[in-house]
C-alpha cells in the first residue's frame, strides 16, 4: 500500500476534496473566459455596425450639401454650405483612410471602401461644378454618377450590417450555450466532489480504523478467555494498527510459553513429589526424589529429601504437615512470581497499546481539522457564487436600460419619419407652385422633385431603422430574460454549495465525535494500566507473604526434628491433602485471570 500510516489514510479524503475543488475552480474560470470572449466579439460586431452607420450618415450629409449647393441662390448661404461640404468631405475621406489603413476585414470590405471612395470623388466633382455655377451639370452629375455609386455602397453596407446582425445573434447564442454547459458542468462537478469526499472518507475510516479495531477487540477477547492459539489479525500492516497487532501477538506468544513451561514444570514436580509421598504413605521412609529439577524447584527437591531423612526418627504426621506447609509456600511463591512477571508484561503491552491509541486519536483530530478547513473552502466558493449572482443582477439592470434607450430611439425615429412626411408634402406643394410658374419655375420644380425623393428615402430609411431598433429591443428583452435565467441558475448553484457546506460540516462533526471516542478509549486503557500496576503491587505483597510462610515452615520442621517419637500416624494422607491445598491457589489465580472481564471491556 502506498499509504503506510493511519494518519495518511485519514488525511487522503481531505486532499482528494481539495484537488477536486481546485479542478472545479479551474473549470469555472475557463467557462467565464469563454463567455467573456463571445461577448467581446459581439461587442466588436456592434461597434462595426455603428461605424458603418456613421459613415453612411456622413455620406448622406455630403449628398444633401451637394444638392443644396446646386439649388441655393444666396451667395452667403452658398458659402456656408460650401464650408460645411468641404469639412464633411474631409471627415469622410479621413474615415475612409482610417478604415483602409486599419483594415481587418471585420468592419469594411475592399469593395465597400472602393464604392465609398467613388462616392466621395463624385461628390467632390458635384461640389466643384456647383461652386463654378454649373448647377445643371452638377445635378446631372449627381443623378448619373453619385446616386448609382451611393446605391452600390448602400447595398454593400446593408449586406454587411445584416451579416453583422447574424454574427451578433450567433455570438449571443454561443455565449448562452457555453453558459448552459458550464452550469451543468458545475452541477456535475459539485455532486462528484460531495460524493467522492463522503465516500472516500467513510471508506478510509471504516477500512483503516473501525474494522481493524473491531477485529483486534475480538482477538483480545479470545486471549482474555485463555485461548493462547487465538489468531491476531493485521500483523503484517505497516501502520499503527499493525504495531498494535504485533504487540498483541507477542503478548499471546509469551503467555503461551509461560503456560507451557508452567505445565511441564508442574507435571514434573507433581510426579516426583507424588512418588515420594506414595512411598512415604506406604511406610517407606527411604524414598528420595531423583528427578532433575531446575531452580527454584531444585531447592524443593533438596528440602524434601532432607525432610525424608529427618522424618525417619520423627512423628510422621507433624513432619508431613511441616513439609506440606513448606511445599505449599514454595508453590505460592512460584505462582506469585509467575503472576508478577505476567502482570508486568501485561502492563508493558497495555502501555504500548495506550500509546498507539493516543497516536490514532491525534490523527483523527487532525483529520477533523482538515475536514473543517474543507468546509470553510466550500463556504468561500459559495460566497463567490453569490457574488456572481449579484453581477448578473447588475447586468440585468444594464440591459433594461439599453432596452429603454432603444425605445426612446424608436420614438425619435418616429419623429424623423413625421418630419420626412411633412417635407414630402412641402416638396409636393413646391412642385405644384413651380408648375404654375411655367418655365421660370422649372429649376425649382427639379429641386422640389429631388427634395421629395430625398424625403421619401428618409422616410424609408427611418422605417428600416425603426424596424431594426424594434428587433434589437426584442433581442435585448430576450437577453434580459436569459440573464435572469443565469441569475436563477447561480442561485441554485449557491443553494447546492450551501448543501455541500452542510455535508462537510456534518463530516467534520462526525470526525470530531470519533476523536472524542478515541479519547475515551485512551482513557480506559490508561485506567486499565493503572489497575494492572496495582495488581502487580498486590502480587509483590503476596510473594513476600509466601516467603514469610516458607521461613516459618522451616522453623517448624527444625522444631519437629528434635523429637523422637515412634508412634505411627496417618501422615501420608495429611501430606497429600496439604499438597493439594497448596496447589489450589495457583489454579484459582489462573481461572480468575481467564475469567477477568477487563479484556472484554477493552
């Protein structure tokens, strides 16, 4: 496994959640960048439409000035019109030059620039003819050269404007599609983040801490019941749980070895002393223990043989009683020593177990802190989503202002349409008056006809512009609705982030409760360690008492050896009973240790 500690396995879900959160932030930034790019391209297209409209407005102003130069009789007014004509002609040329120098193919095409340049040249010729006094030539040149060039330029401009309108609509649709896909991506990534963090945290906690501790607790229960062959799981792991399992396995092996050694030594002692006591019970005072015994049982062998030699001249009952007391004291002392040693080993194992559980508790606390930090990160993401909703609200308000401005422009175009209609009527009346005047009014009739045609074109242009503005108003209203839907989607995202924050807070609370439970386990282990230390002290006291009893039995044996009695007694029965009684406390202690409920509590 690549995670070799419980701490690493518990921290892994937090790291995974942070990585997924970073990926979610990157995806969000990418979506916002693409939407901003589409909106910027749409803005460029709208700017191009405005430039074409402005260039057309300057061209028509020049045409109007050229017609006025051809029809105006007042020299002063003609000079004013001529100055305006030259100024606008220069502006027109500068704009064409700027478009030609900064040509990108997006605003104006070469054929449009060429057609507008031809219109400018023809208008300049009309202006020169009118200024030279050749009004008829100026009017004829205007009809034959300027109008065809202007119609060609208008046709190209209309086609370009229609193309830009389609491009703007496509870009808006593309931005909406990107935003829609982004919303679904954000929702899916948020759900994936929640499911992954929760599933990984639960899986790692159950697999790394909860299930191994349950299995180790079952193994401890088996050891407490005296099963020295109980299987200790998770001994091959490299983490804290593996250390705990290996400590338990060592304790199990030591306990088994102690039980085997005790059983072998006890069998040997019982067999040897049993044969000697059997001979003694039959009246054979020459019986001796010949079996090799290790310390401290070798001393027991020597004492028994010496006692048998002394008992040849002593009262069998009293001597046997003294020997039984001595043997019992030695058994008690041996059992006390063994119990003391096992108790010390148990205390050491409990101390190591308590240390391991304390480290696990610290790790769970760190995991709780990491989960809380992840919950705070989710809360920050939720605040960012809420700020995005506020930006969408402001965008909705701005588009509402655009819609209102479009309505006002449509009203202004309506006024211009009315003015064009009145101008048409005036031109009609002027034509009627020129017809009444006869030959003297022919020139005025031509001017009235041109003014009427210009008024009609102005009315048509006003109708077209009004229709386009109304269409733009409809698109702006659609944009307002789409921005509203975007705000609603961001609100739903904000609610989803709030739910994720609640889930992360719940995970942090659960981890804190696990840390609290581990603290209770650690406290229980410390209490068990204290109880074990107290048991060790009590065993030491029992050992000291057994030594005192052995000394008193030795003194009693010395006192009996001074007597010379020949009356036979039932000493063998008494000695056997004494031996049996002396062995009972050891077995009772072992049974009490096997039935102790402290292990099951652990």
